[in-house]
């Protein structure tokens, strides 16, 4: 096996691993979509917990079209860390 064949084999093995990981993550995207849907049904727009804040972001808020190179949902959740208060 020459260098080119070894490189091709290495790249194909890497591509297969990436493919398998992406397929597994599809299930996570579906679950995330379901969870976001439940949050929207409850009417929650933002929520603070002890160390982070969650906000619902409407990706279409300013316009009717949005371009993104991958899967895209109208509503997303944004998370930000809360600073600890030194009380």
C-alpha cells in the first residue's frame, strides 16, 4: 500500500467516524426540538436558575426570512451564565 492509499484509507475512516457521530446527534436535535416545543407551549420566554439564564429567541423577529447553512428552527434557546453575587 503506497502513501496515497494510506492517506485515502485514513480519510475514509475519519469520514466514517464523523458520519456515525452526526447520525447519533440527529437524535439529539430531535429531542432538543421537542423540549423547545414544550417550553414554548408553557409560554416561557425567559427563566433564571442559580447559575444560568435561558431566553427564547425568535430567529424571525426582525424579518420573515433567515439564511443559515444548516438545519434551522424559528425558535432557539439562548443560555448565558449569571455572575455570582458577593453578598
